[in-house]
C-alpha cells in the first residue's frame, strides 16, 4: 500500500488498533500518545470501535487500557462484547483492562458555584496508574454535557482534559455523537485536532451499509475515502480496498483455463496468474460452464478456489456441471473448492465486497470466481458496481489471486456492453449467440488478453456431455459457417471428397482397361510379327538348303565332268 | 422538615484549592445554622485517596454527597448558593 521510502520518512509514531484493515488505511493506526475522536450517529459502532481498540491493544500489543464508559455500566459492556469473543472480565482480572463507569444522574445533581473536573482527572489518573495503561477510551464524554449545565466550565475543563491526556502520553479515543451539521453535537472536534474518524451507517434502498472515513489525521498520510466496514463475530473489519498506488507485483506464470482449446487460443498456455478475466455473454451462452471449468482446473492443480454464486445455489451448479461431465463435488468435499452463494439483495454492495474480502482473507484461495457480477446491479447502480469491482480487482491483484467474473450482457447488437469494467480486466472473453440459418449457436471470441499472443479468431463453442469444446469455425466460400451449417458444410465437404475419390477410382479403372487392351494388342502384334518372322526364316532356310543342294550338285557335277575329261585325256595320251 | 435525623455528608475535594476551601467553609456555615448537632462532615481528599472517587461516582470537585437521609444528592461546586445547597440537602423542601 505504501512504499518503503514513505514509511521511513514517516515521523509520527502510531499505535496499531488491531482492527482489521484500519491500520492499513491509517498506515499504522491512531496517533500514539494523542487523543483521537471517533464520531458518528447512534448505532454506528463507536463503542465497538473503541472497545476493540482497548481489547486488541491489551491482547495483541501488550498495551493495557482504561475504558471509561459514560453510557453503559461495566457489566453491560462486558456482556455486550462477549458475542465478539472478548472476555472483558478475564482481561480486567488480569489487570490488562480497567473499566470505569462514570454515572451521571441529572436528577441527583445540583450545581452551585465554581467547580472543576478534577474528580474525573483523578479517577482517570488513578485508573491509568493502577494498570500502567497506554490506552484510554472515553465513551461518550459528551454525556457530561447532559449532566452538567455550566457549559463554560465544561468546555474549559474538556480542553484541559485533552491536554492532560496528551501529557500523560496515552493514546486516547474519545467518542462523540454526531450533531446537526457538525461532527459532534457539542463540538468536541474543536478540542481533538489530531485525528478525527467519522463512522456512518446509511440505509439506501432498504440496504444498510456502514462506512468509515478519516476526516483528518494531522501529520500523516491516510486514505481519504469512505471505507465500508463490517461488524461481525470477529469485530470490526474495515476494507482498505482502494490502494493508493499501482505497484502490484506481477508474475508471468501462466495457468490453464481448463479448456485445452481455449488455452491454445491464448498462446497455448492460458491466462496469467493473478490476472483478472472477464467473461461476458448473453443469456445461456455457457458463462457459468466456462467459469466452473476454470474453478475445476484450479482445484485439479491442488489450488483453492472460492466460487461466489449470485444466481444459483451450489447444489444447482454442481448438478448442472455434472451434466457436462465435471465432478465439482469431490473438490467441495476435499475442501479445495468453496461455494459462497448469496442473493445480491442480501446486503449492500459494500457489504458484499467486505464479505468477499473477508472470505478470501480466511480461505486464501488462488482463484476466485464471481458469477455473475451483473446481478450486483440490482443493489447498486452501474457506477457503484464499477467502483466496487475496481477495488476488488485491486485487492485480488495484490494478493496474486486470479479472478474470473462473468457478466450477463443484454443483446443490444453490439459487443461493447461490458459493464464498464473491460478496461480494468486483463483478459476479456466474449461469449455470443450467433443466430444463423434458423438456429442459435455459441461462439467465443477473445476480445483482449493483455501481454500475450492471443488468437483473433472466433471459435464455435460447443457444450457436450463430455465437456466444453472449441471448434474451428468453417471458413467456406459463403463466409463463416457455424452450428449445423458448419456440420452440413463439413458433410458436404466429405461427400465431395468421396465423390472425387470414386471418380478417380473409375478413371483409374478405365485407364487400367485401356492399358490391358493395348497390352493385348501389343501381344497380338508381337505374335503376328513372330509368325511372319518364322515364315521369313523358313524361306531363308529353304533357300539356303536349296542353294547348298544346288552347290553340292554343281560340285558333284563338276567333279564328275573333270573325271571324265581326265579319262578322255588319258585315253588320248595313250 | 427534618425529624430526628442525622446528616451524613461527604465532601470530596482535590487538594486544598481555593474552591475546596470555600466549599468547606460554606458547608460548615450552613450546617451550623440549620443542622446543629445532627450532622457529620467527612472531607475526602481525592489526591490522597483516588480510589474512593469511583464509589460515589465523583467526576467534579468539589462535590458534596449526601447519602443519608435519602435520597442521594450530589452538589457540585463551591456551594456558594445557599438556597441551592439547602434544597439539595433537603433542609428546606422547596424553592421559594
């Protein structure tokens, strides 16, 4: 909340009150050793604030305290705070606390002449010394005004009292009833000038909200806003929900959304841890399913998750998620998942925030789901809801908790109906109904996702018995197709493919046949050629044989002739 | 008017201040005048006995406390207004 540098510079010593959240907005507590004024109308929690200051001081900070009650008797007071777990009697017995009831009964008192309040001083001084008190509460000192008539003396004495308290070095809380147009009915703020805290209890639209504001705090930084606070079994919880600076720790760790195909769209890794995710969509687009998936995934990682349901009961959600194949019940049983279902109208916006804040502080989840934030509008207007969400997101980011809001958008034809929080969140998914071809289908877009690659494409979002799926939409010649049109187109594609396949097959066969035909033709020609070649060879052979025979004959003839010639010659010679 | 009653009076003071001295002087004077012989005055100095302040619900000084006779009355101040003191002590019943 405050940087270390500033803390060092801070001079004013402070006494921590121990009141949840209060020490954070005052950066340490009330001014130490000085009186502070706590004022407000009847029933705003002044007495509780002051008693908690005393009790916590005694129990947690080892600073004994004196509680001077002008209104309630010590026993009544002790009985009243038992419900808050404060055992006053025990603390009194242990000399940690001293209760002193200053009873002023108007009817018993006469005033005559000069007097002073030394009696009170002595009493107080005695009480302080007897337990070495460091803290003092005067509740409500203005009762003196109703008991005593001499205002001149009273005012002078009060001034002296506050100075005396300062001299004593005790941290004092003085309570005062709120007056018409003034902080206190008798102008106590005139005397207590160091720190003034105003408590307020307002009822708007039949819903009550308690608020606390630091009107002034001399010599110290402090939050100046009105902070809602809650009174419950643990006492007061103030909500320092608006941090003064934006110096949150960030991590670049990524966590899965639980839907693999959605992670794919987010650069393959999912959301950043500690980021805020807005899930907006019209009715019935599956916001709760996506949120439940995210919760489920968180529990699967063995991380705690709180699911704030403003519309459905936990049983309803568990049952409904079972229908899409998700078992949330086992996470509830193992204690990883906690549902907190409440009607938005149960209490005011601020109170919702306080309750959320408290639960988160207690349960320490890693993931928080709010489903849906738009229902909160029923108890406040848009700007209030936005203010609350800013504070919630601030707080969650400080705690490194990932948060997913769902928001119902009314279909106005534009996608920019985002509850005005889109600029605050880190990632924004938009779920939409796409009406096409006589049917409604769900589509998911990532409107933004800071600091990471994310798909710019629209995906068809399908809810099946086995969970959620994101399907690539069909980009055909007719544009983006979705739902049964996409399916039809897919079928068409498929049959086209089949058709093409059989067509090819047929052509293949024809070619085959042609080849076979040609082959046969080739064979026939070959055989024809063979036979012709045979014939030719035959005729060659015959010719050769003929030639040989002729040759042989001629040879034999010539041989014969020469022999006859020889014999003739022989004969002649002889 | 008072019968055979005894006035038990306590005067709480815080040290010997001008106011407390005046108060005691005034008180003694009224008692001598109106309650001679049937009163007791106890002066309690809270500076010495601060623990006694709580019992009688003292917050201002000087305070005169009359417990007996009933009803309890507290008279705050230096008791300079005789009539108020006497009414407060039930010595004279009503204001003139």
